[in-house]
C-alpha cells in the first residue's frame, strides 16, 4: 500500500490521529471490538431506563448506541465531541437505527463552552483523556456535569501494553513510531493505568471500582489493528521526523510478511482500563 496517497497533514489542534473517512471507519471498528468491555463498565453503574446520559468524546457514536439501548426511548443520550463532521455521521447512523433519543453538540471539552443538558445521571468518556492536554481539568469538568446521585465512568488506554510475542522487529518499530507520535503530541500513553491517580488529583477521591479489558489474538488478525493505527498516526509521525514515507512503506511490507510467516504469534492490543465513581446525593 502506497503512503503517498494518504493524508500527510497534522491536525491544527494537535490531535495525533487523522480526521478522514478511513479513520472514522477504523474508530467505529475499534469501538465494536470494545463493546463487551464498555457494556461491562456501564453495567456497574446500573443505568436505569429513562436516564439521561452524556457521552463525552462521542466519536463514531457506538457508545451512544449502547447507552440508548440501556435507557430506552424515554431516556436521553447527548454526545459531545470536537469533531462536528464525525458527530453528524454518528447521529445520522443512530437516528437511522431508531435511536431518536440521541443528540449531538460540537463541544471542545478543554474550553469553557457549556455542556448542553447538564447535569446527567451518567457521564461517560471512552478514550478521551488520552487526547487532552490537561486530563485532570477535563475530569473536573466532567464531574461537574454529573447530577447528585449520578455516576462518572471513564475508559482509557494503556498503549504501552501493546506487543507481539515472540518479539518481532516490526513490532519494535511500531512502538517506536506510534508511541513516539503520541508522546510527541503530549499524550500520556499510560493514561488508563493512571486513572485512579487522575481521579484523586481532580478531587474526586478513589474510584468506586475499576476494570481492565484486554484482547489477545494471533498476529494474522491483530496485524490489521497494528497497520490501521500506524496509518492513522503516520502524518503526525512524519511531521515529527519519527519516520519517512519510504520507511513507512517498508514497515508495512515487513508487517505483511510477518503476518504471512508468523501469523501464530500472539498480538496483544492496548489495555482498555475503566474506572467509575458515584456522586453523593445531596
């Protein structure tokens, strides 16, 4: 696959992943991979029919769909995301599937913009804190949008866990380029593991509970995840000087060869780590 046809511009807001249709489709596929883990976290807060929910950093809308299924037609699900185009696609998908209780607003959660509809019975954020410059400030803002007696639930990655065993040089190069791009953009690649610390620093206290989800599969299928993430961060990695188009092309060829020759190697995805907290009723 040629790298010359890919988007090679970085995002003006420093977002390390692309905002292209292929990237939207990758995010949607990734969301479906984590559907069971997300449902398990949502089950911990015993979300009632008719509840009002906020999906902070709603992305392709897959978590909004899970929330809508739980709260039913009498409930309400508001998605907020800085990416208005992705939000519009998500709402079209959700309304087309009959989830008319869902709405979307383009909101930058790192700004002082008001969160429409607050407070909520549940505020949920999946893979949001990894991408913000001040996760403690964003956590405080999300907590302020939780109604008394409601819950905040957060899911985020520990990207450092991603690996292949037995080791392969292509995986080492993936870690150098991909993790380097996230780190270079100011992201904490171990945000998920740091959730209890972030809760404490935000003044929330210790989480009421935590959950760790992993996905281990043969390289023959995990290779698609590795290639997709590499492609998504490539514009940022190029801008940072972490790789070159020619080196990226060689890496993709090498990964394809490893998938053919070492497809039985074990590929571990980043860990998806969750935490939740109930706000005391007044």
